[in-house]
């Protein structure tokens, strides 16, 4: 049996924590602005898959065990930081929409999966959401309901940020304005990762 009051608490907490700006959402705004929705789709799907994988680990109660493996935790953070550095550079130097070469490198699905797995905010936020409410007395039902609901929210929230980012170029038709926005978004992306790591 699912407790509706607890379910409401869970959803409210999830929306507040997951929809707030963070490394993955800001990266989708930035890549959406620089490359558009179509070219960013592989990266979007990668982030969604990586984040849902984190969600499953959290739901299975394995968070502490995974994060206790220091070499794995450090390797994920280093790989994520390196990828975000590369992605921020690509975004900051991306030409205005419509001037991309067909073979220009856009963010990859593999990079998105890596970033979804290594995103510090995902681990912290999803752990907090899981512990915010108990929606069922049965542990398996509780975890399953939470994973299903939160997986859906992961898709919706990240898609909304991607679409929002892709709409920026229409507001910034001047190439110089587009470059400024890309540089600001790239800097915000790097800053959000640094803040998530040091918290």
C-alpha cells in the first residue's frame, strides 16, 4: 500500500531538489544553446541513463558502499571534471546556430552517461529525496515506487532544461551576444561542478 501523503512529500522534495540548477541541468542548457536539441539528444539520453543508474544504486541502498570505494569515487570525479572542462570549452567556443559544420563534434552519449554517473549533485540529491519520505511500509515496494517516479522526473526535468537552453539562440540573434551567453553558461557549468564537489 502506498501512502499518498508521503508520496506528495516525496514529489515536492524531488521537484525542488531535481529542478534546481546543478551541473547536469546547466550542462543541458549550455549544450542546448550551443548545439540545439537535435544534436544534444545523445548527450541528453546519456545524462538521463547515467542519472537513472545512480537512482537505482541509491534505491538499492548501495550508495554508502559505492562512495566508500575511494579509488572509484576519485576516478569518477576526475573523469567528470575532465569531461566538463572539455565540454565547457566546446560550449564557450561554439559558433552561432546555423554555422555548425556537419561534422562538428557535439557532446556524446557516452560523455553524458559518464557525467550522469559522476555528477556529485545526483548522488546527494537522490539520497536526500529517498530519505525524505517512506511511501510504503514494504521496503521493496517503497524503493520500486520511488525509482519509477523519480526516473520519470529525471527525464522531464532534464528535457525541460534542454528545451529552455535551445530557445536561447532565438533571443540572441547577434553572434556576439550568443558568444557571451555561451561563455557565461560554460563558466556557470564549471562553477556548479566545483560547488557540488566542495559542499
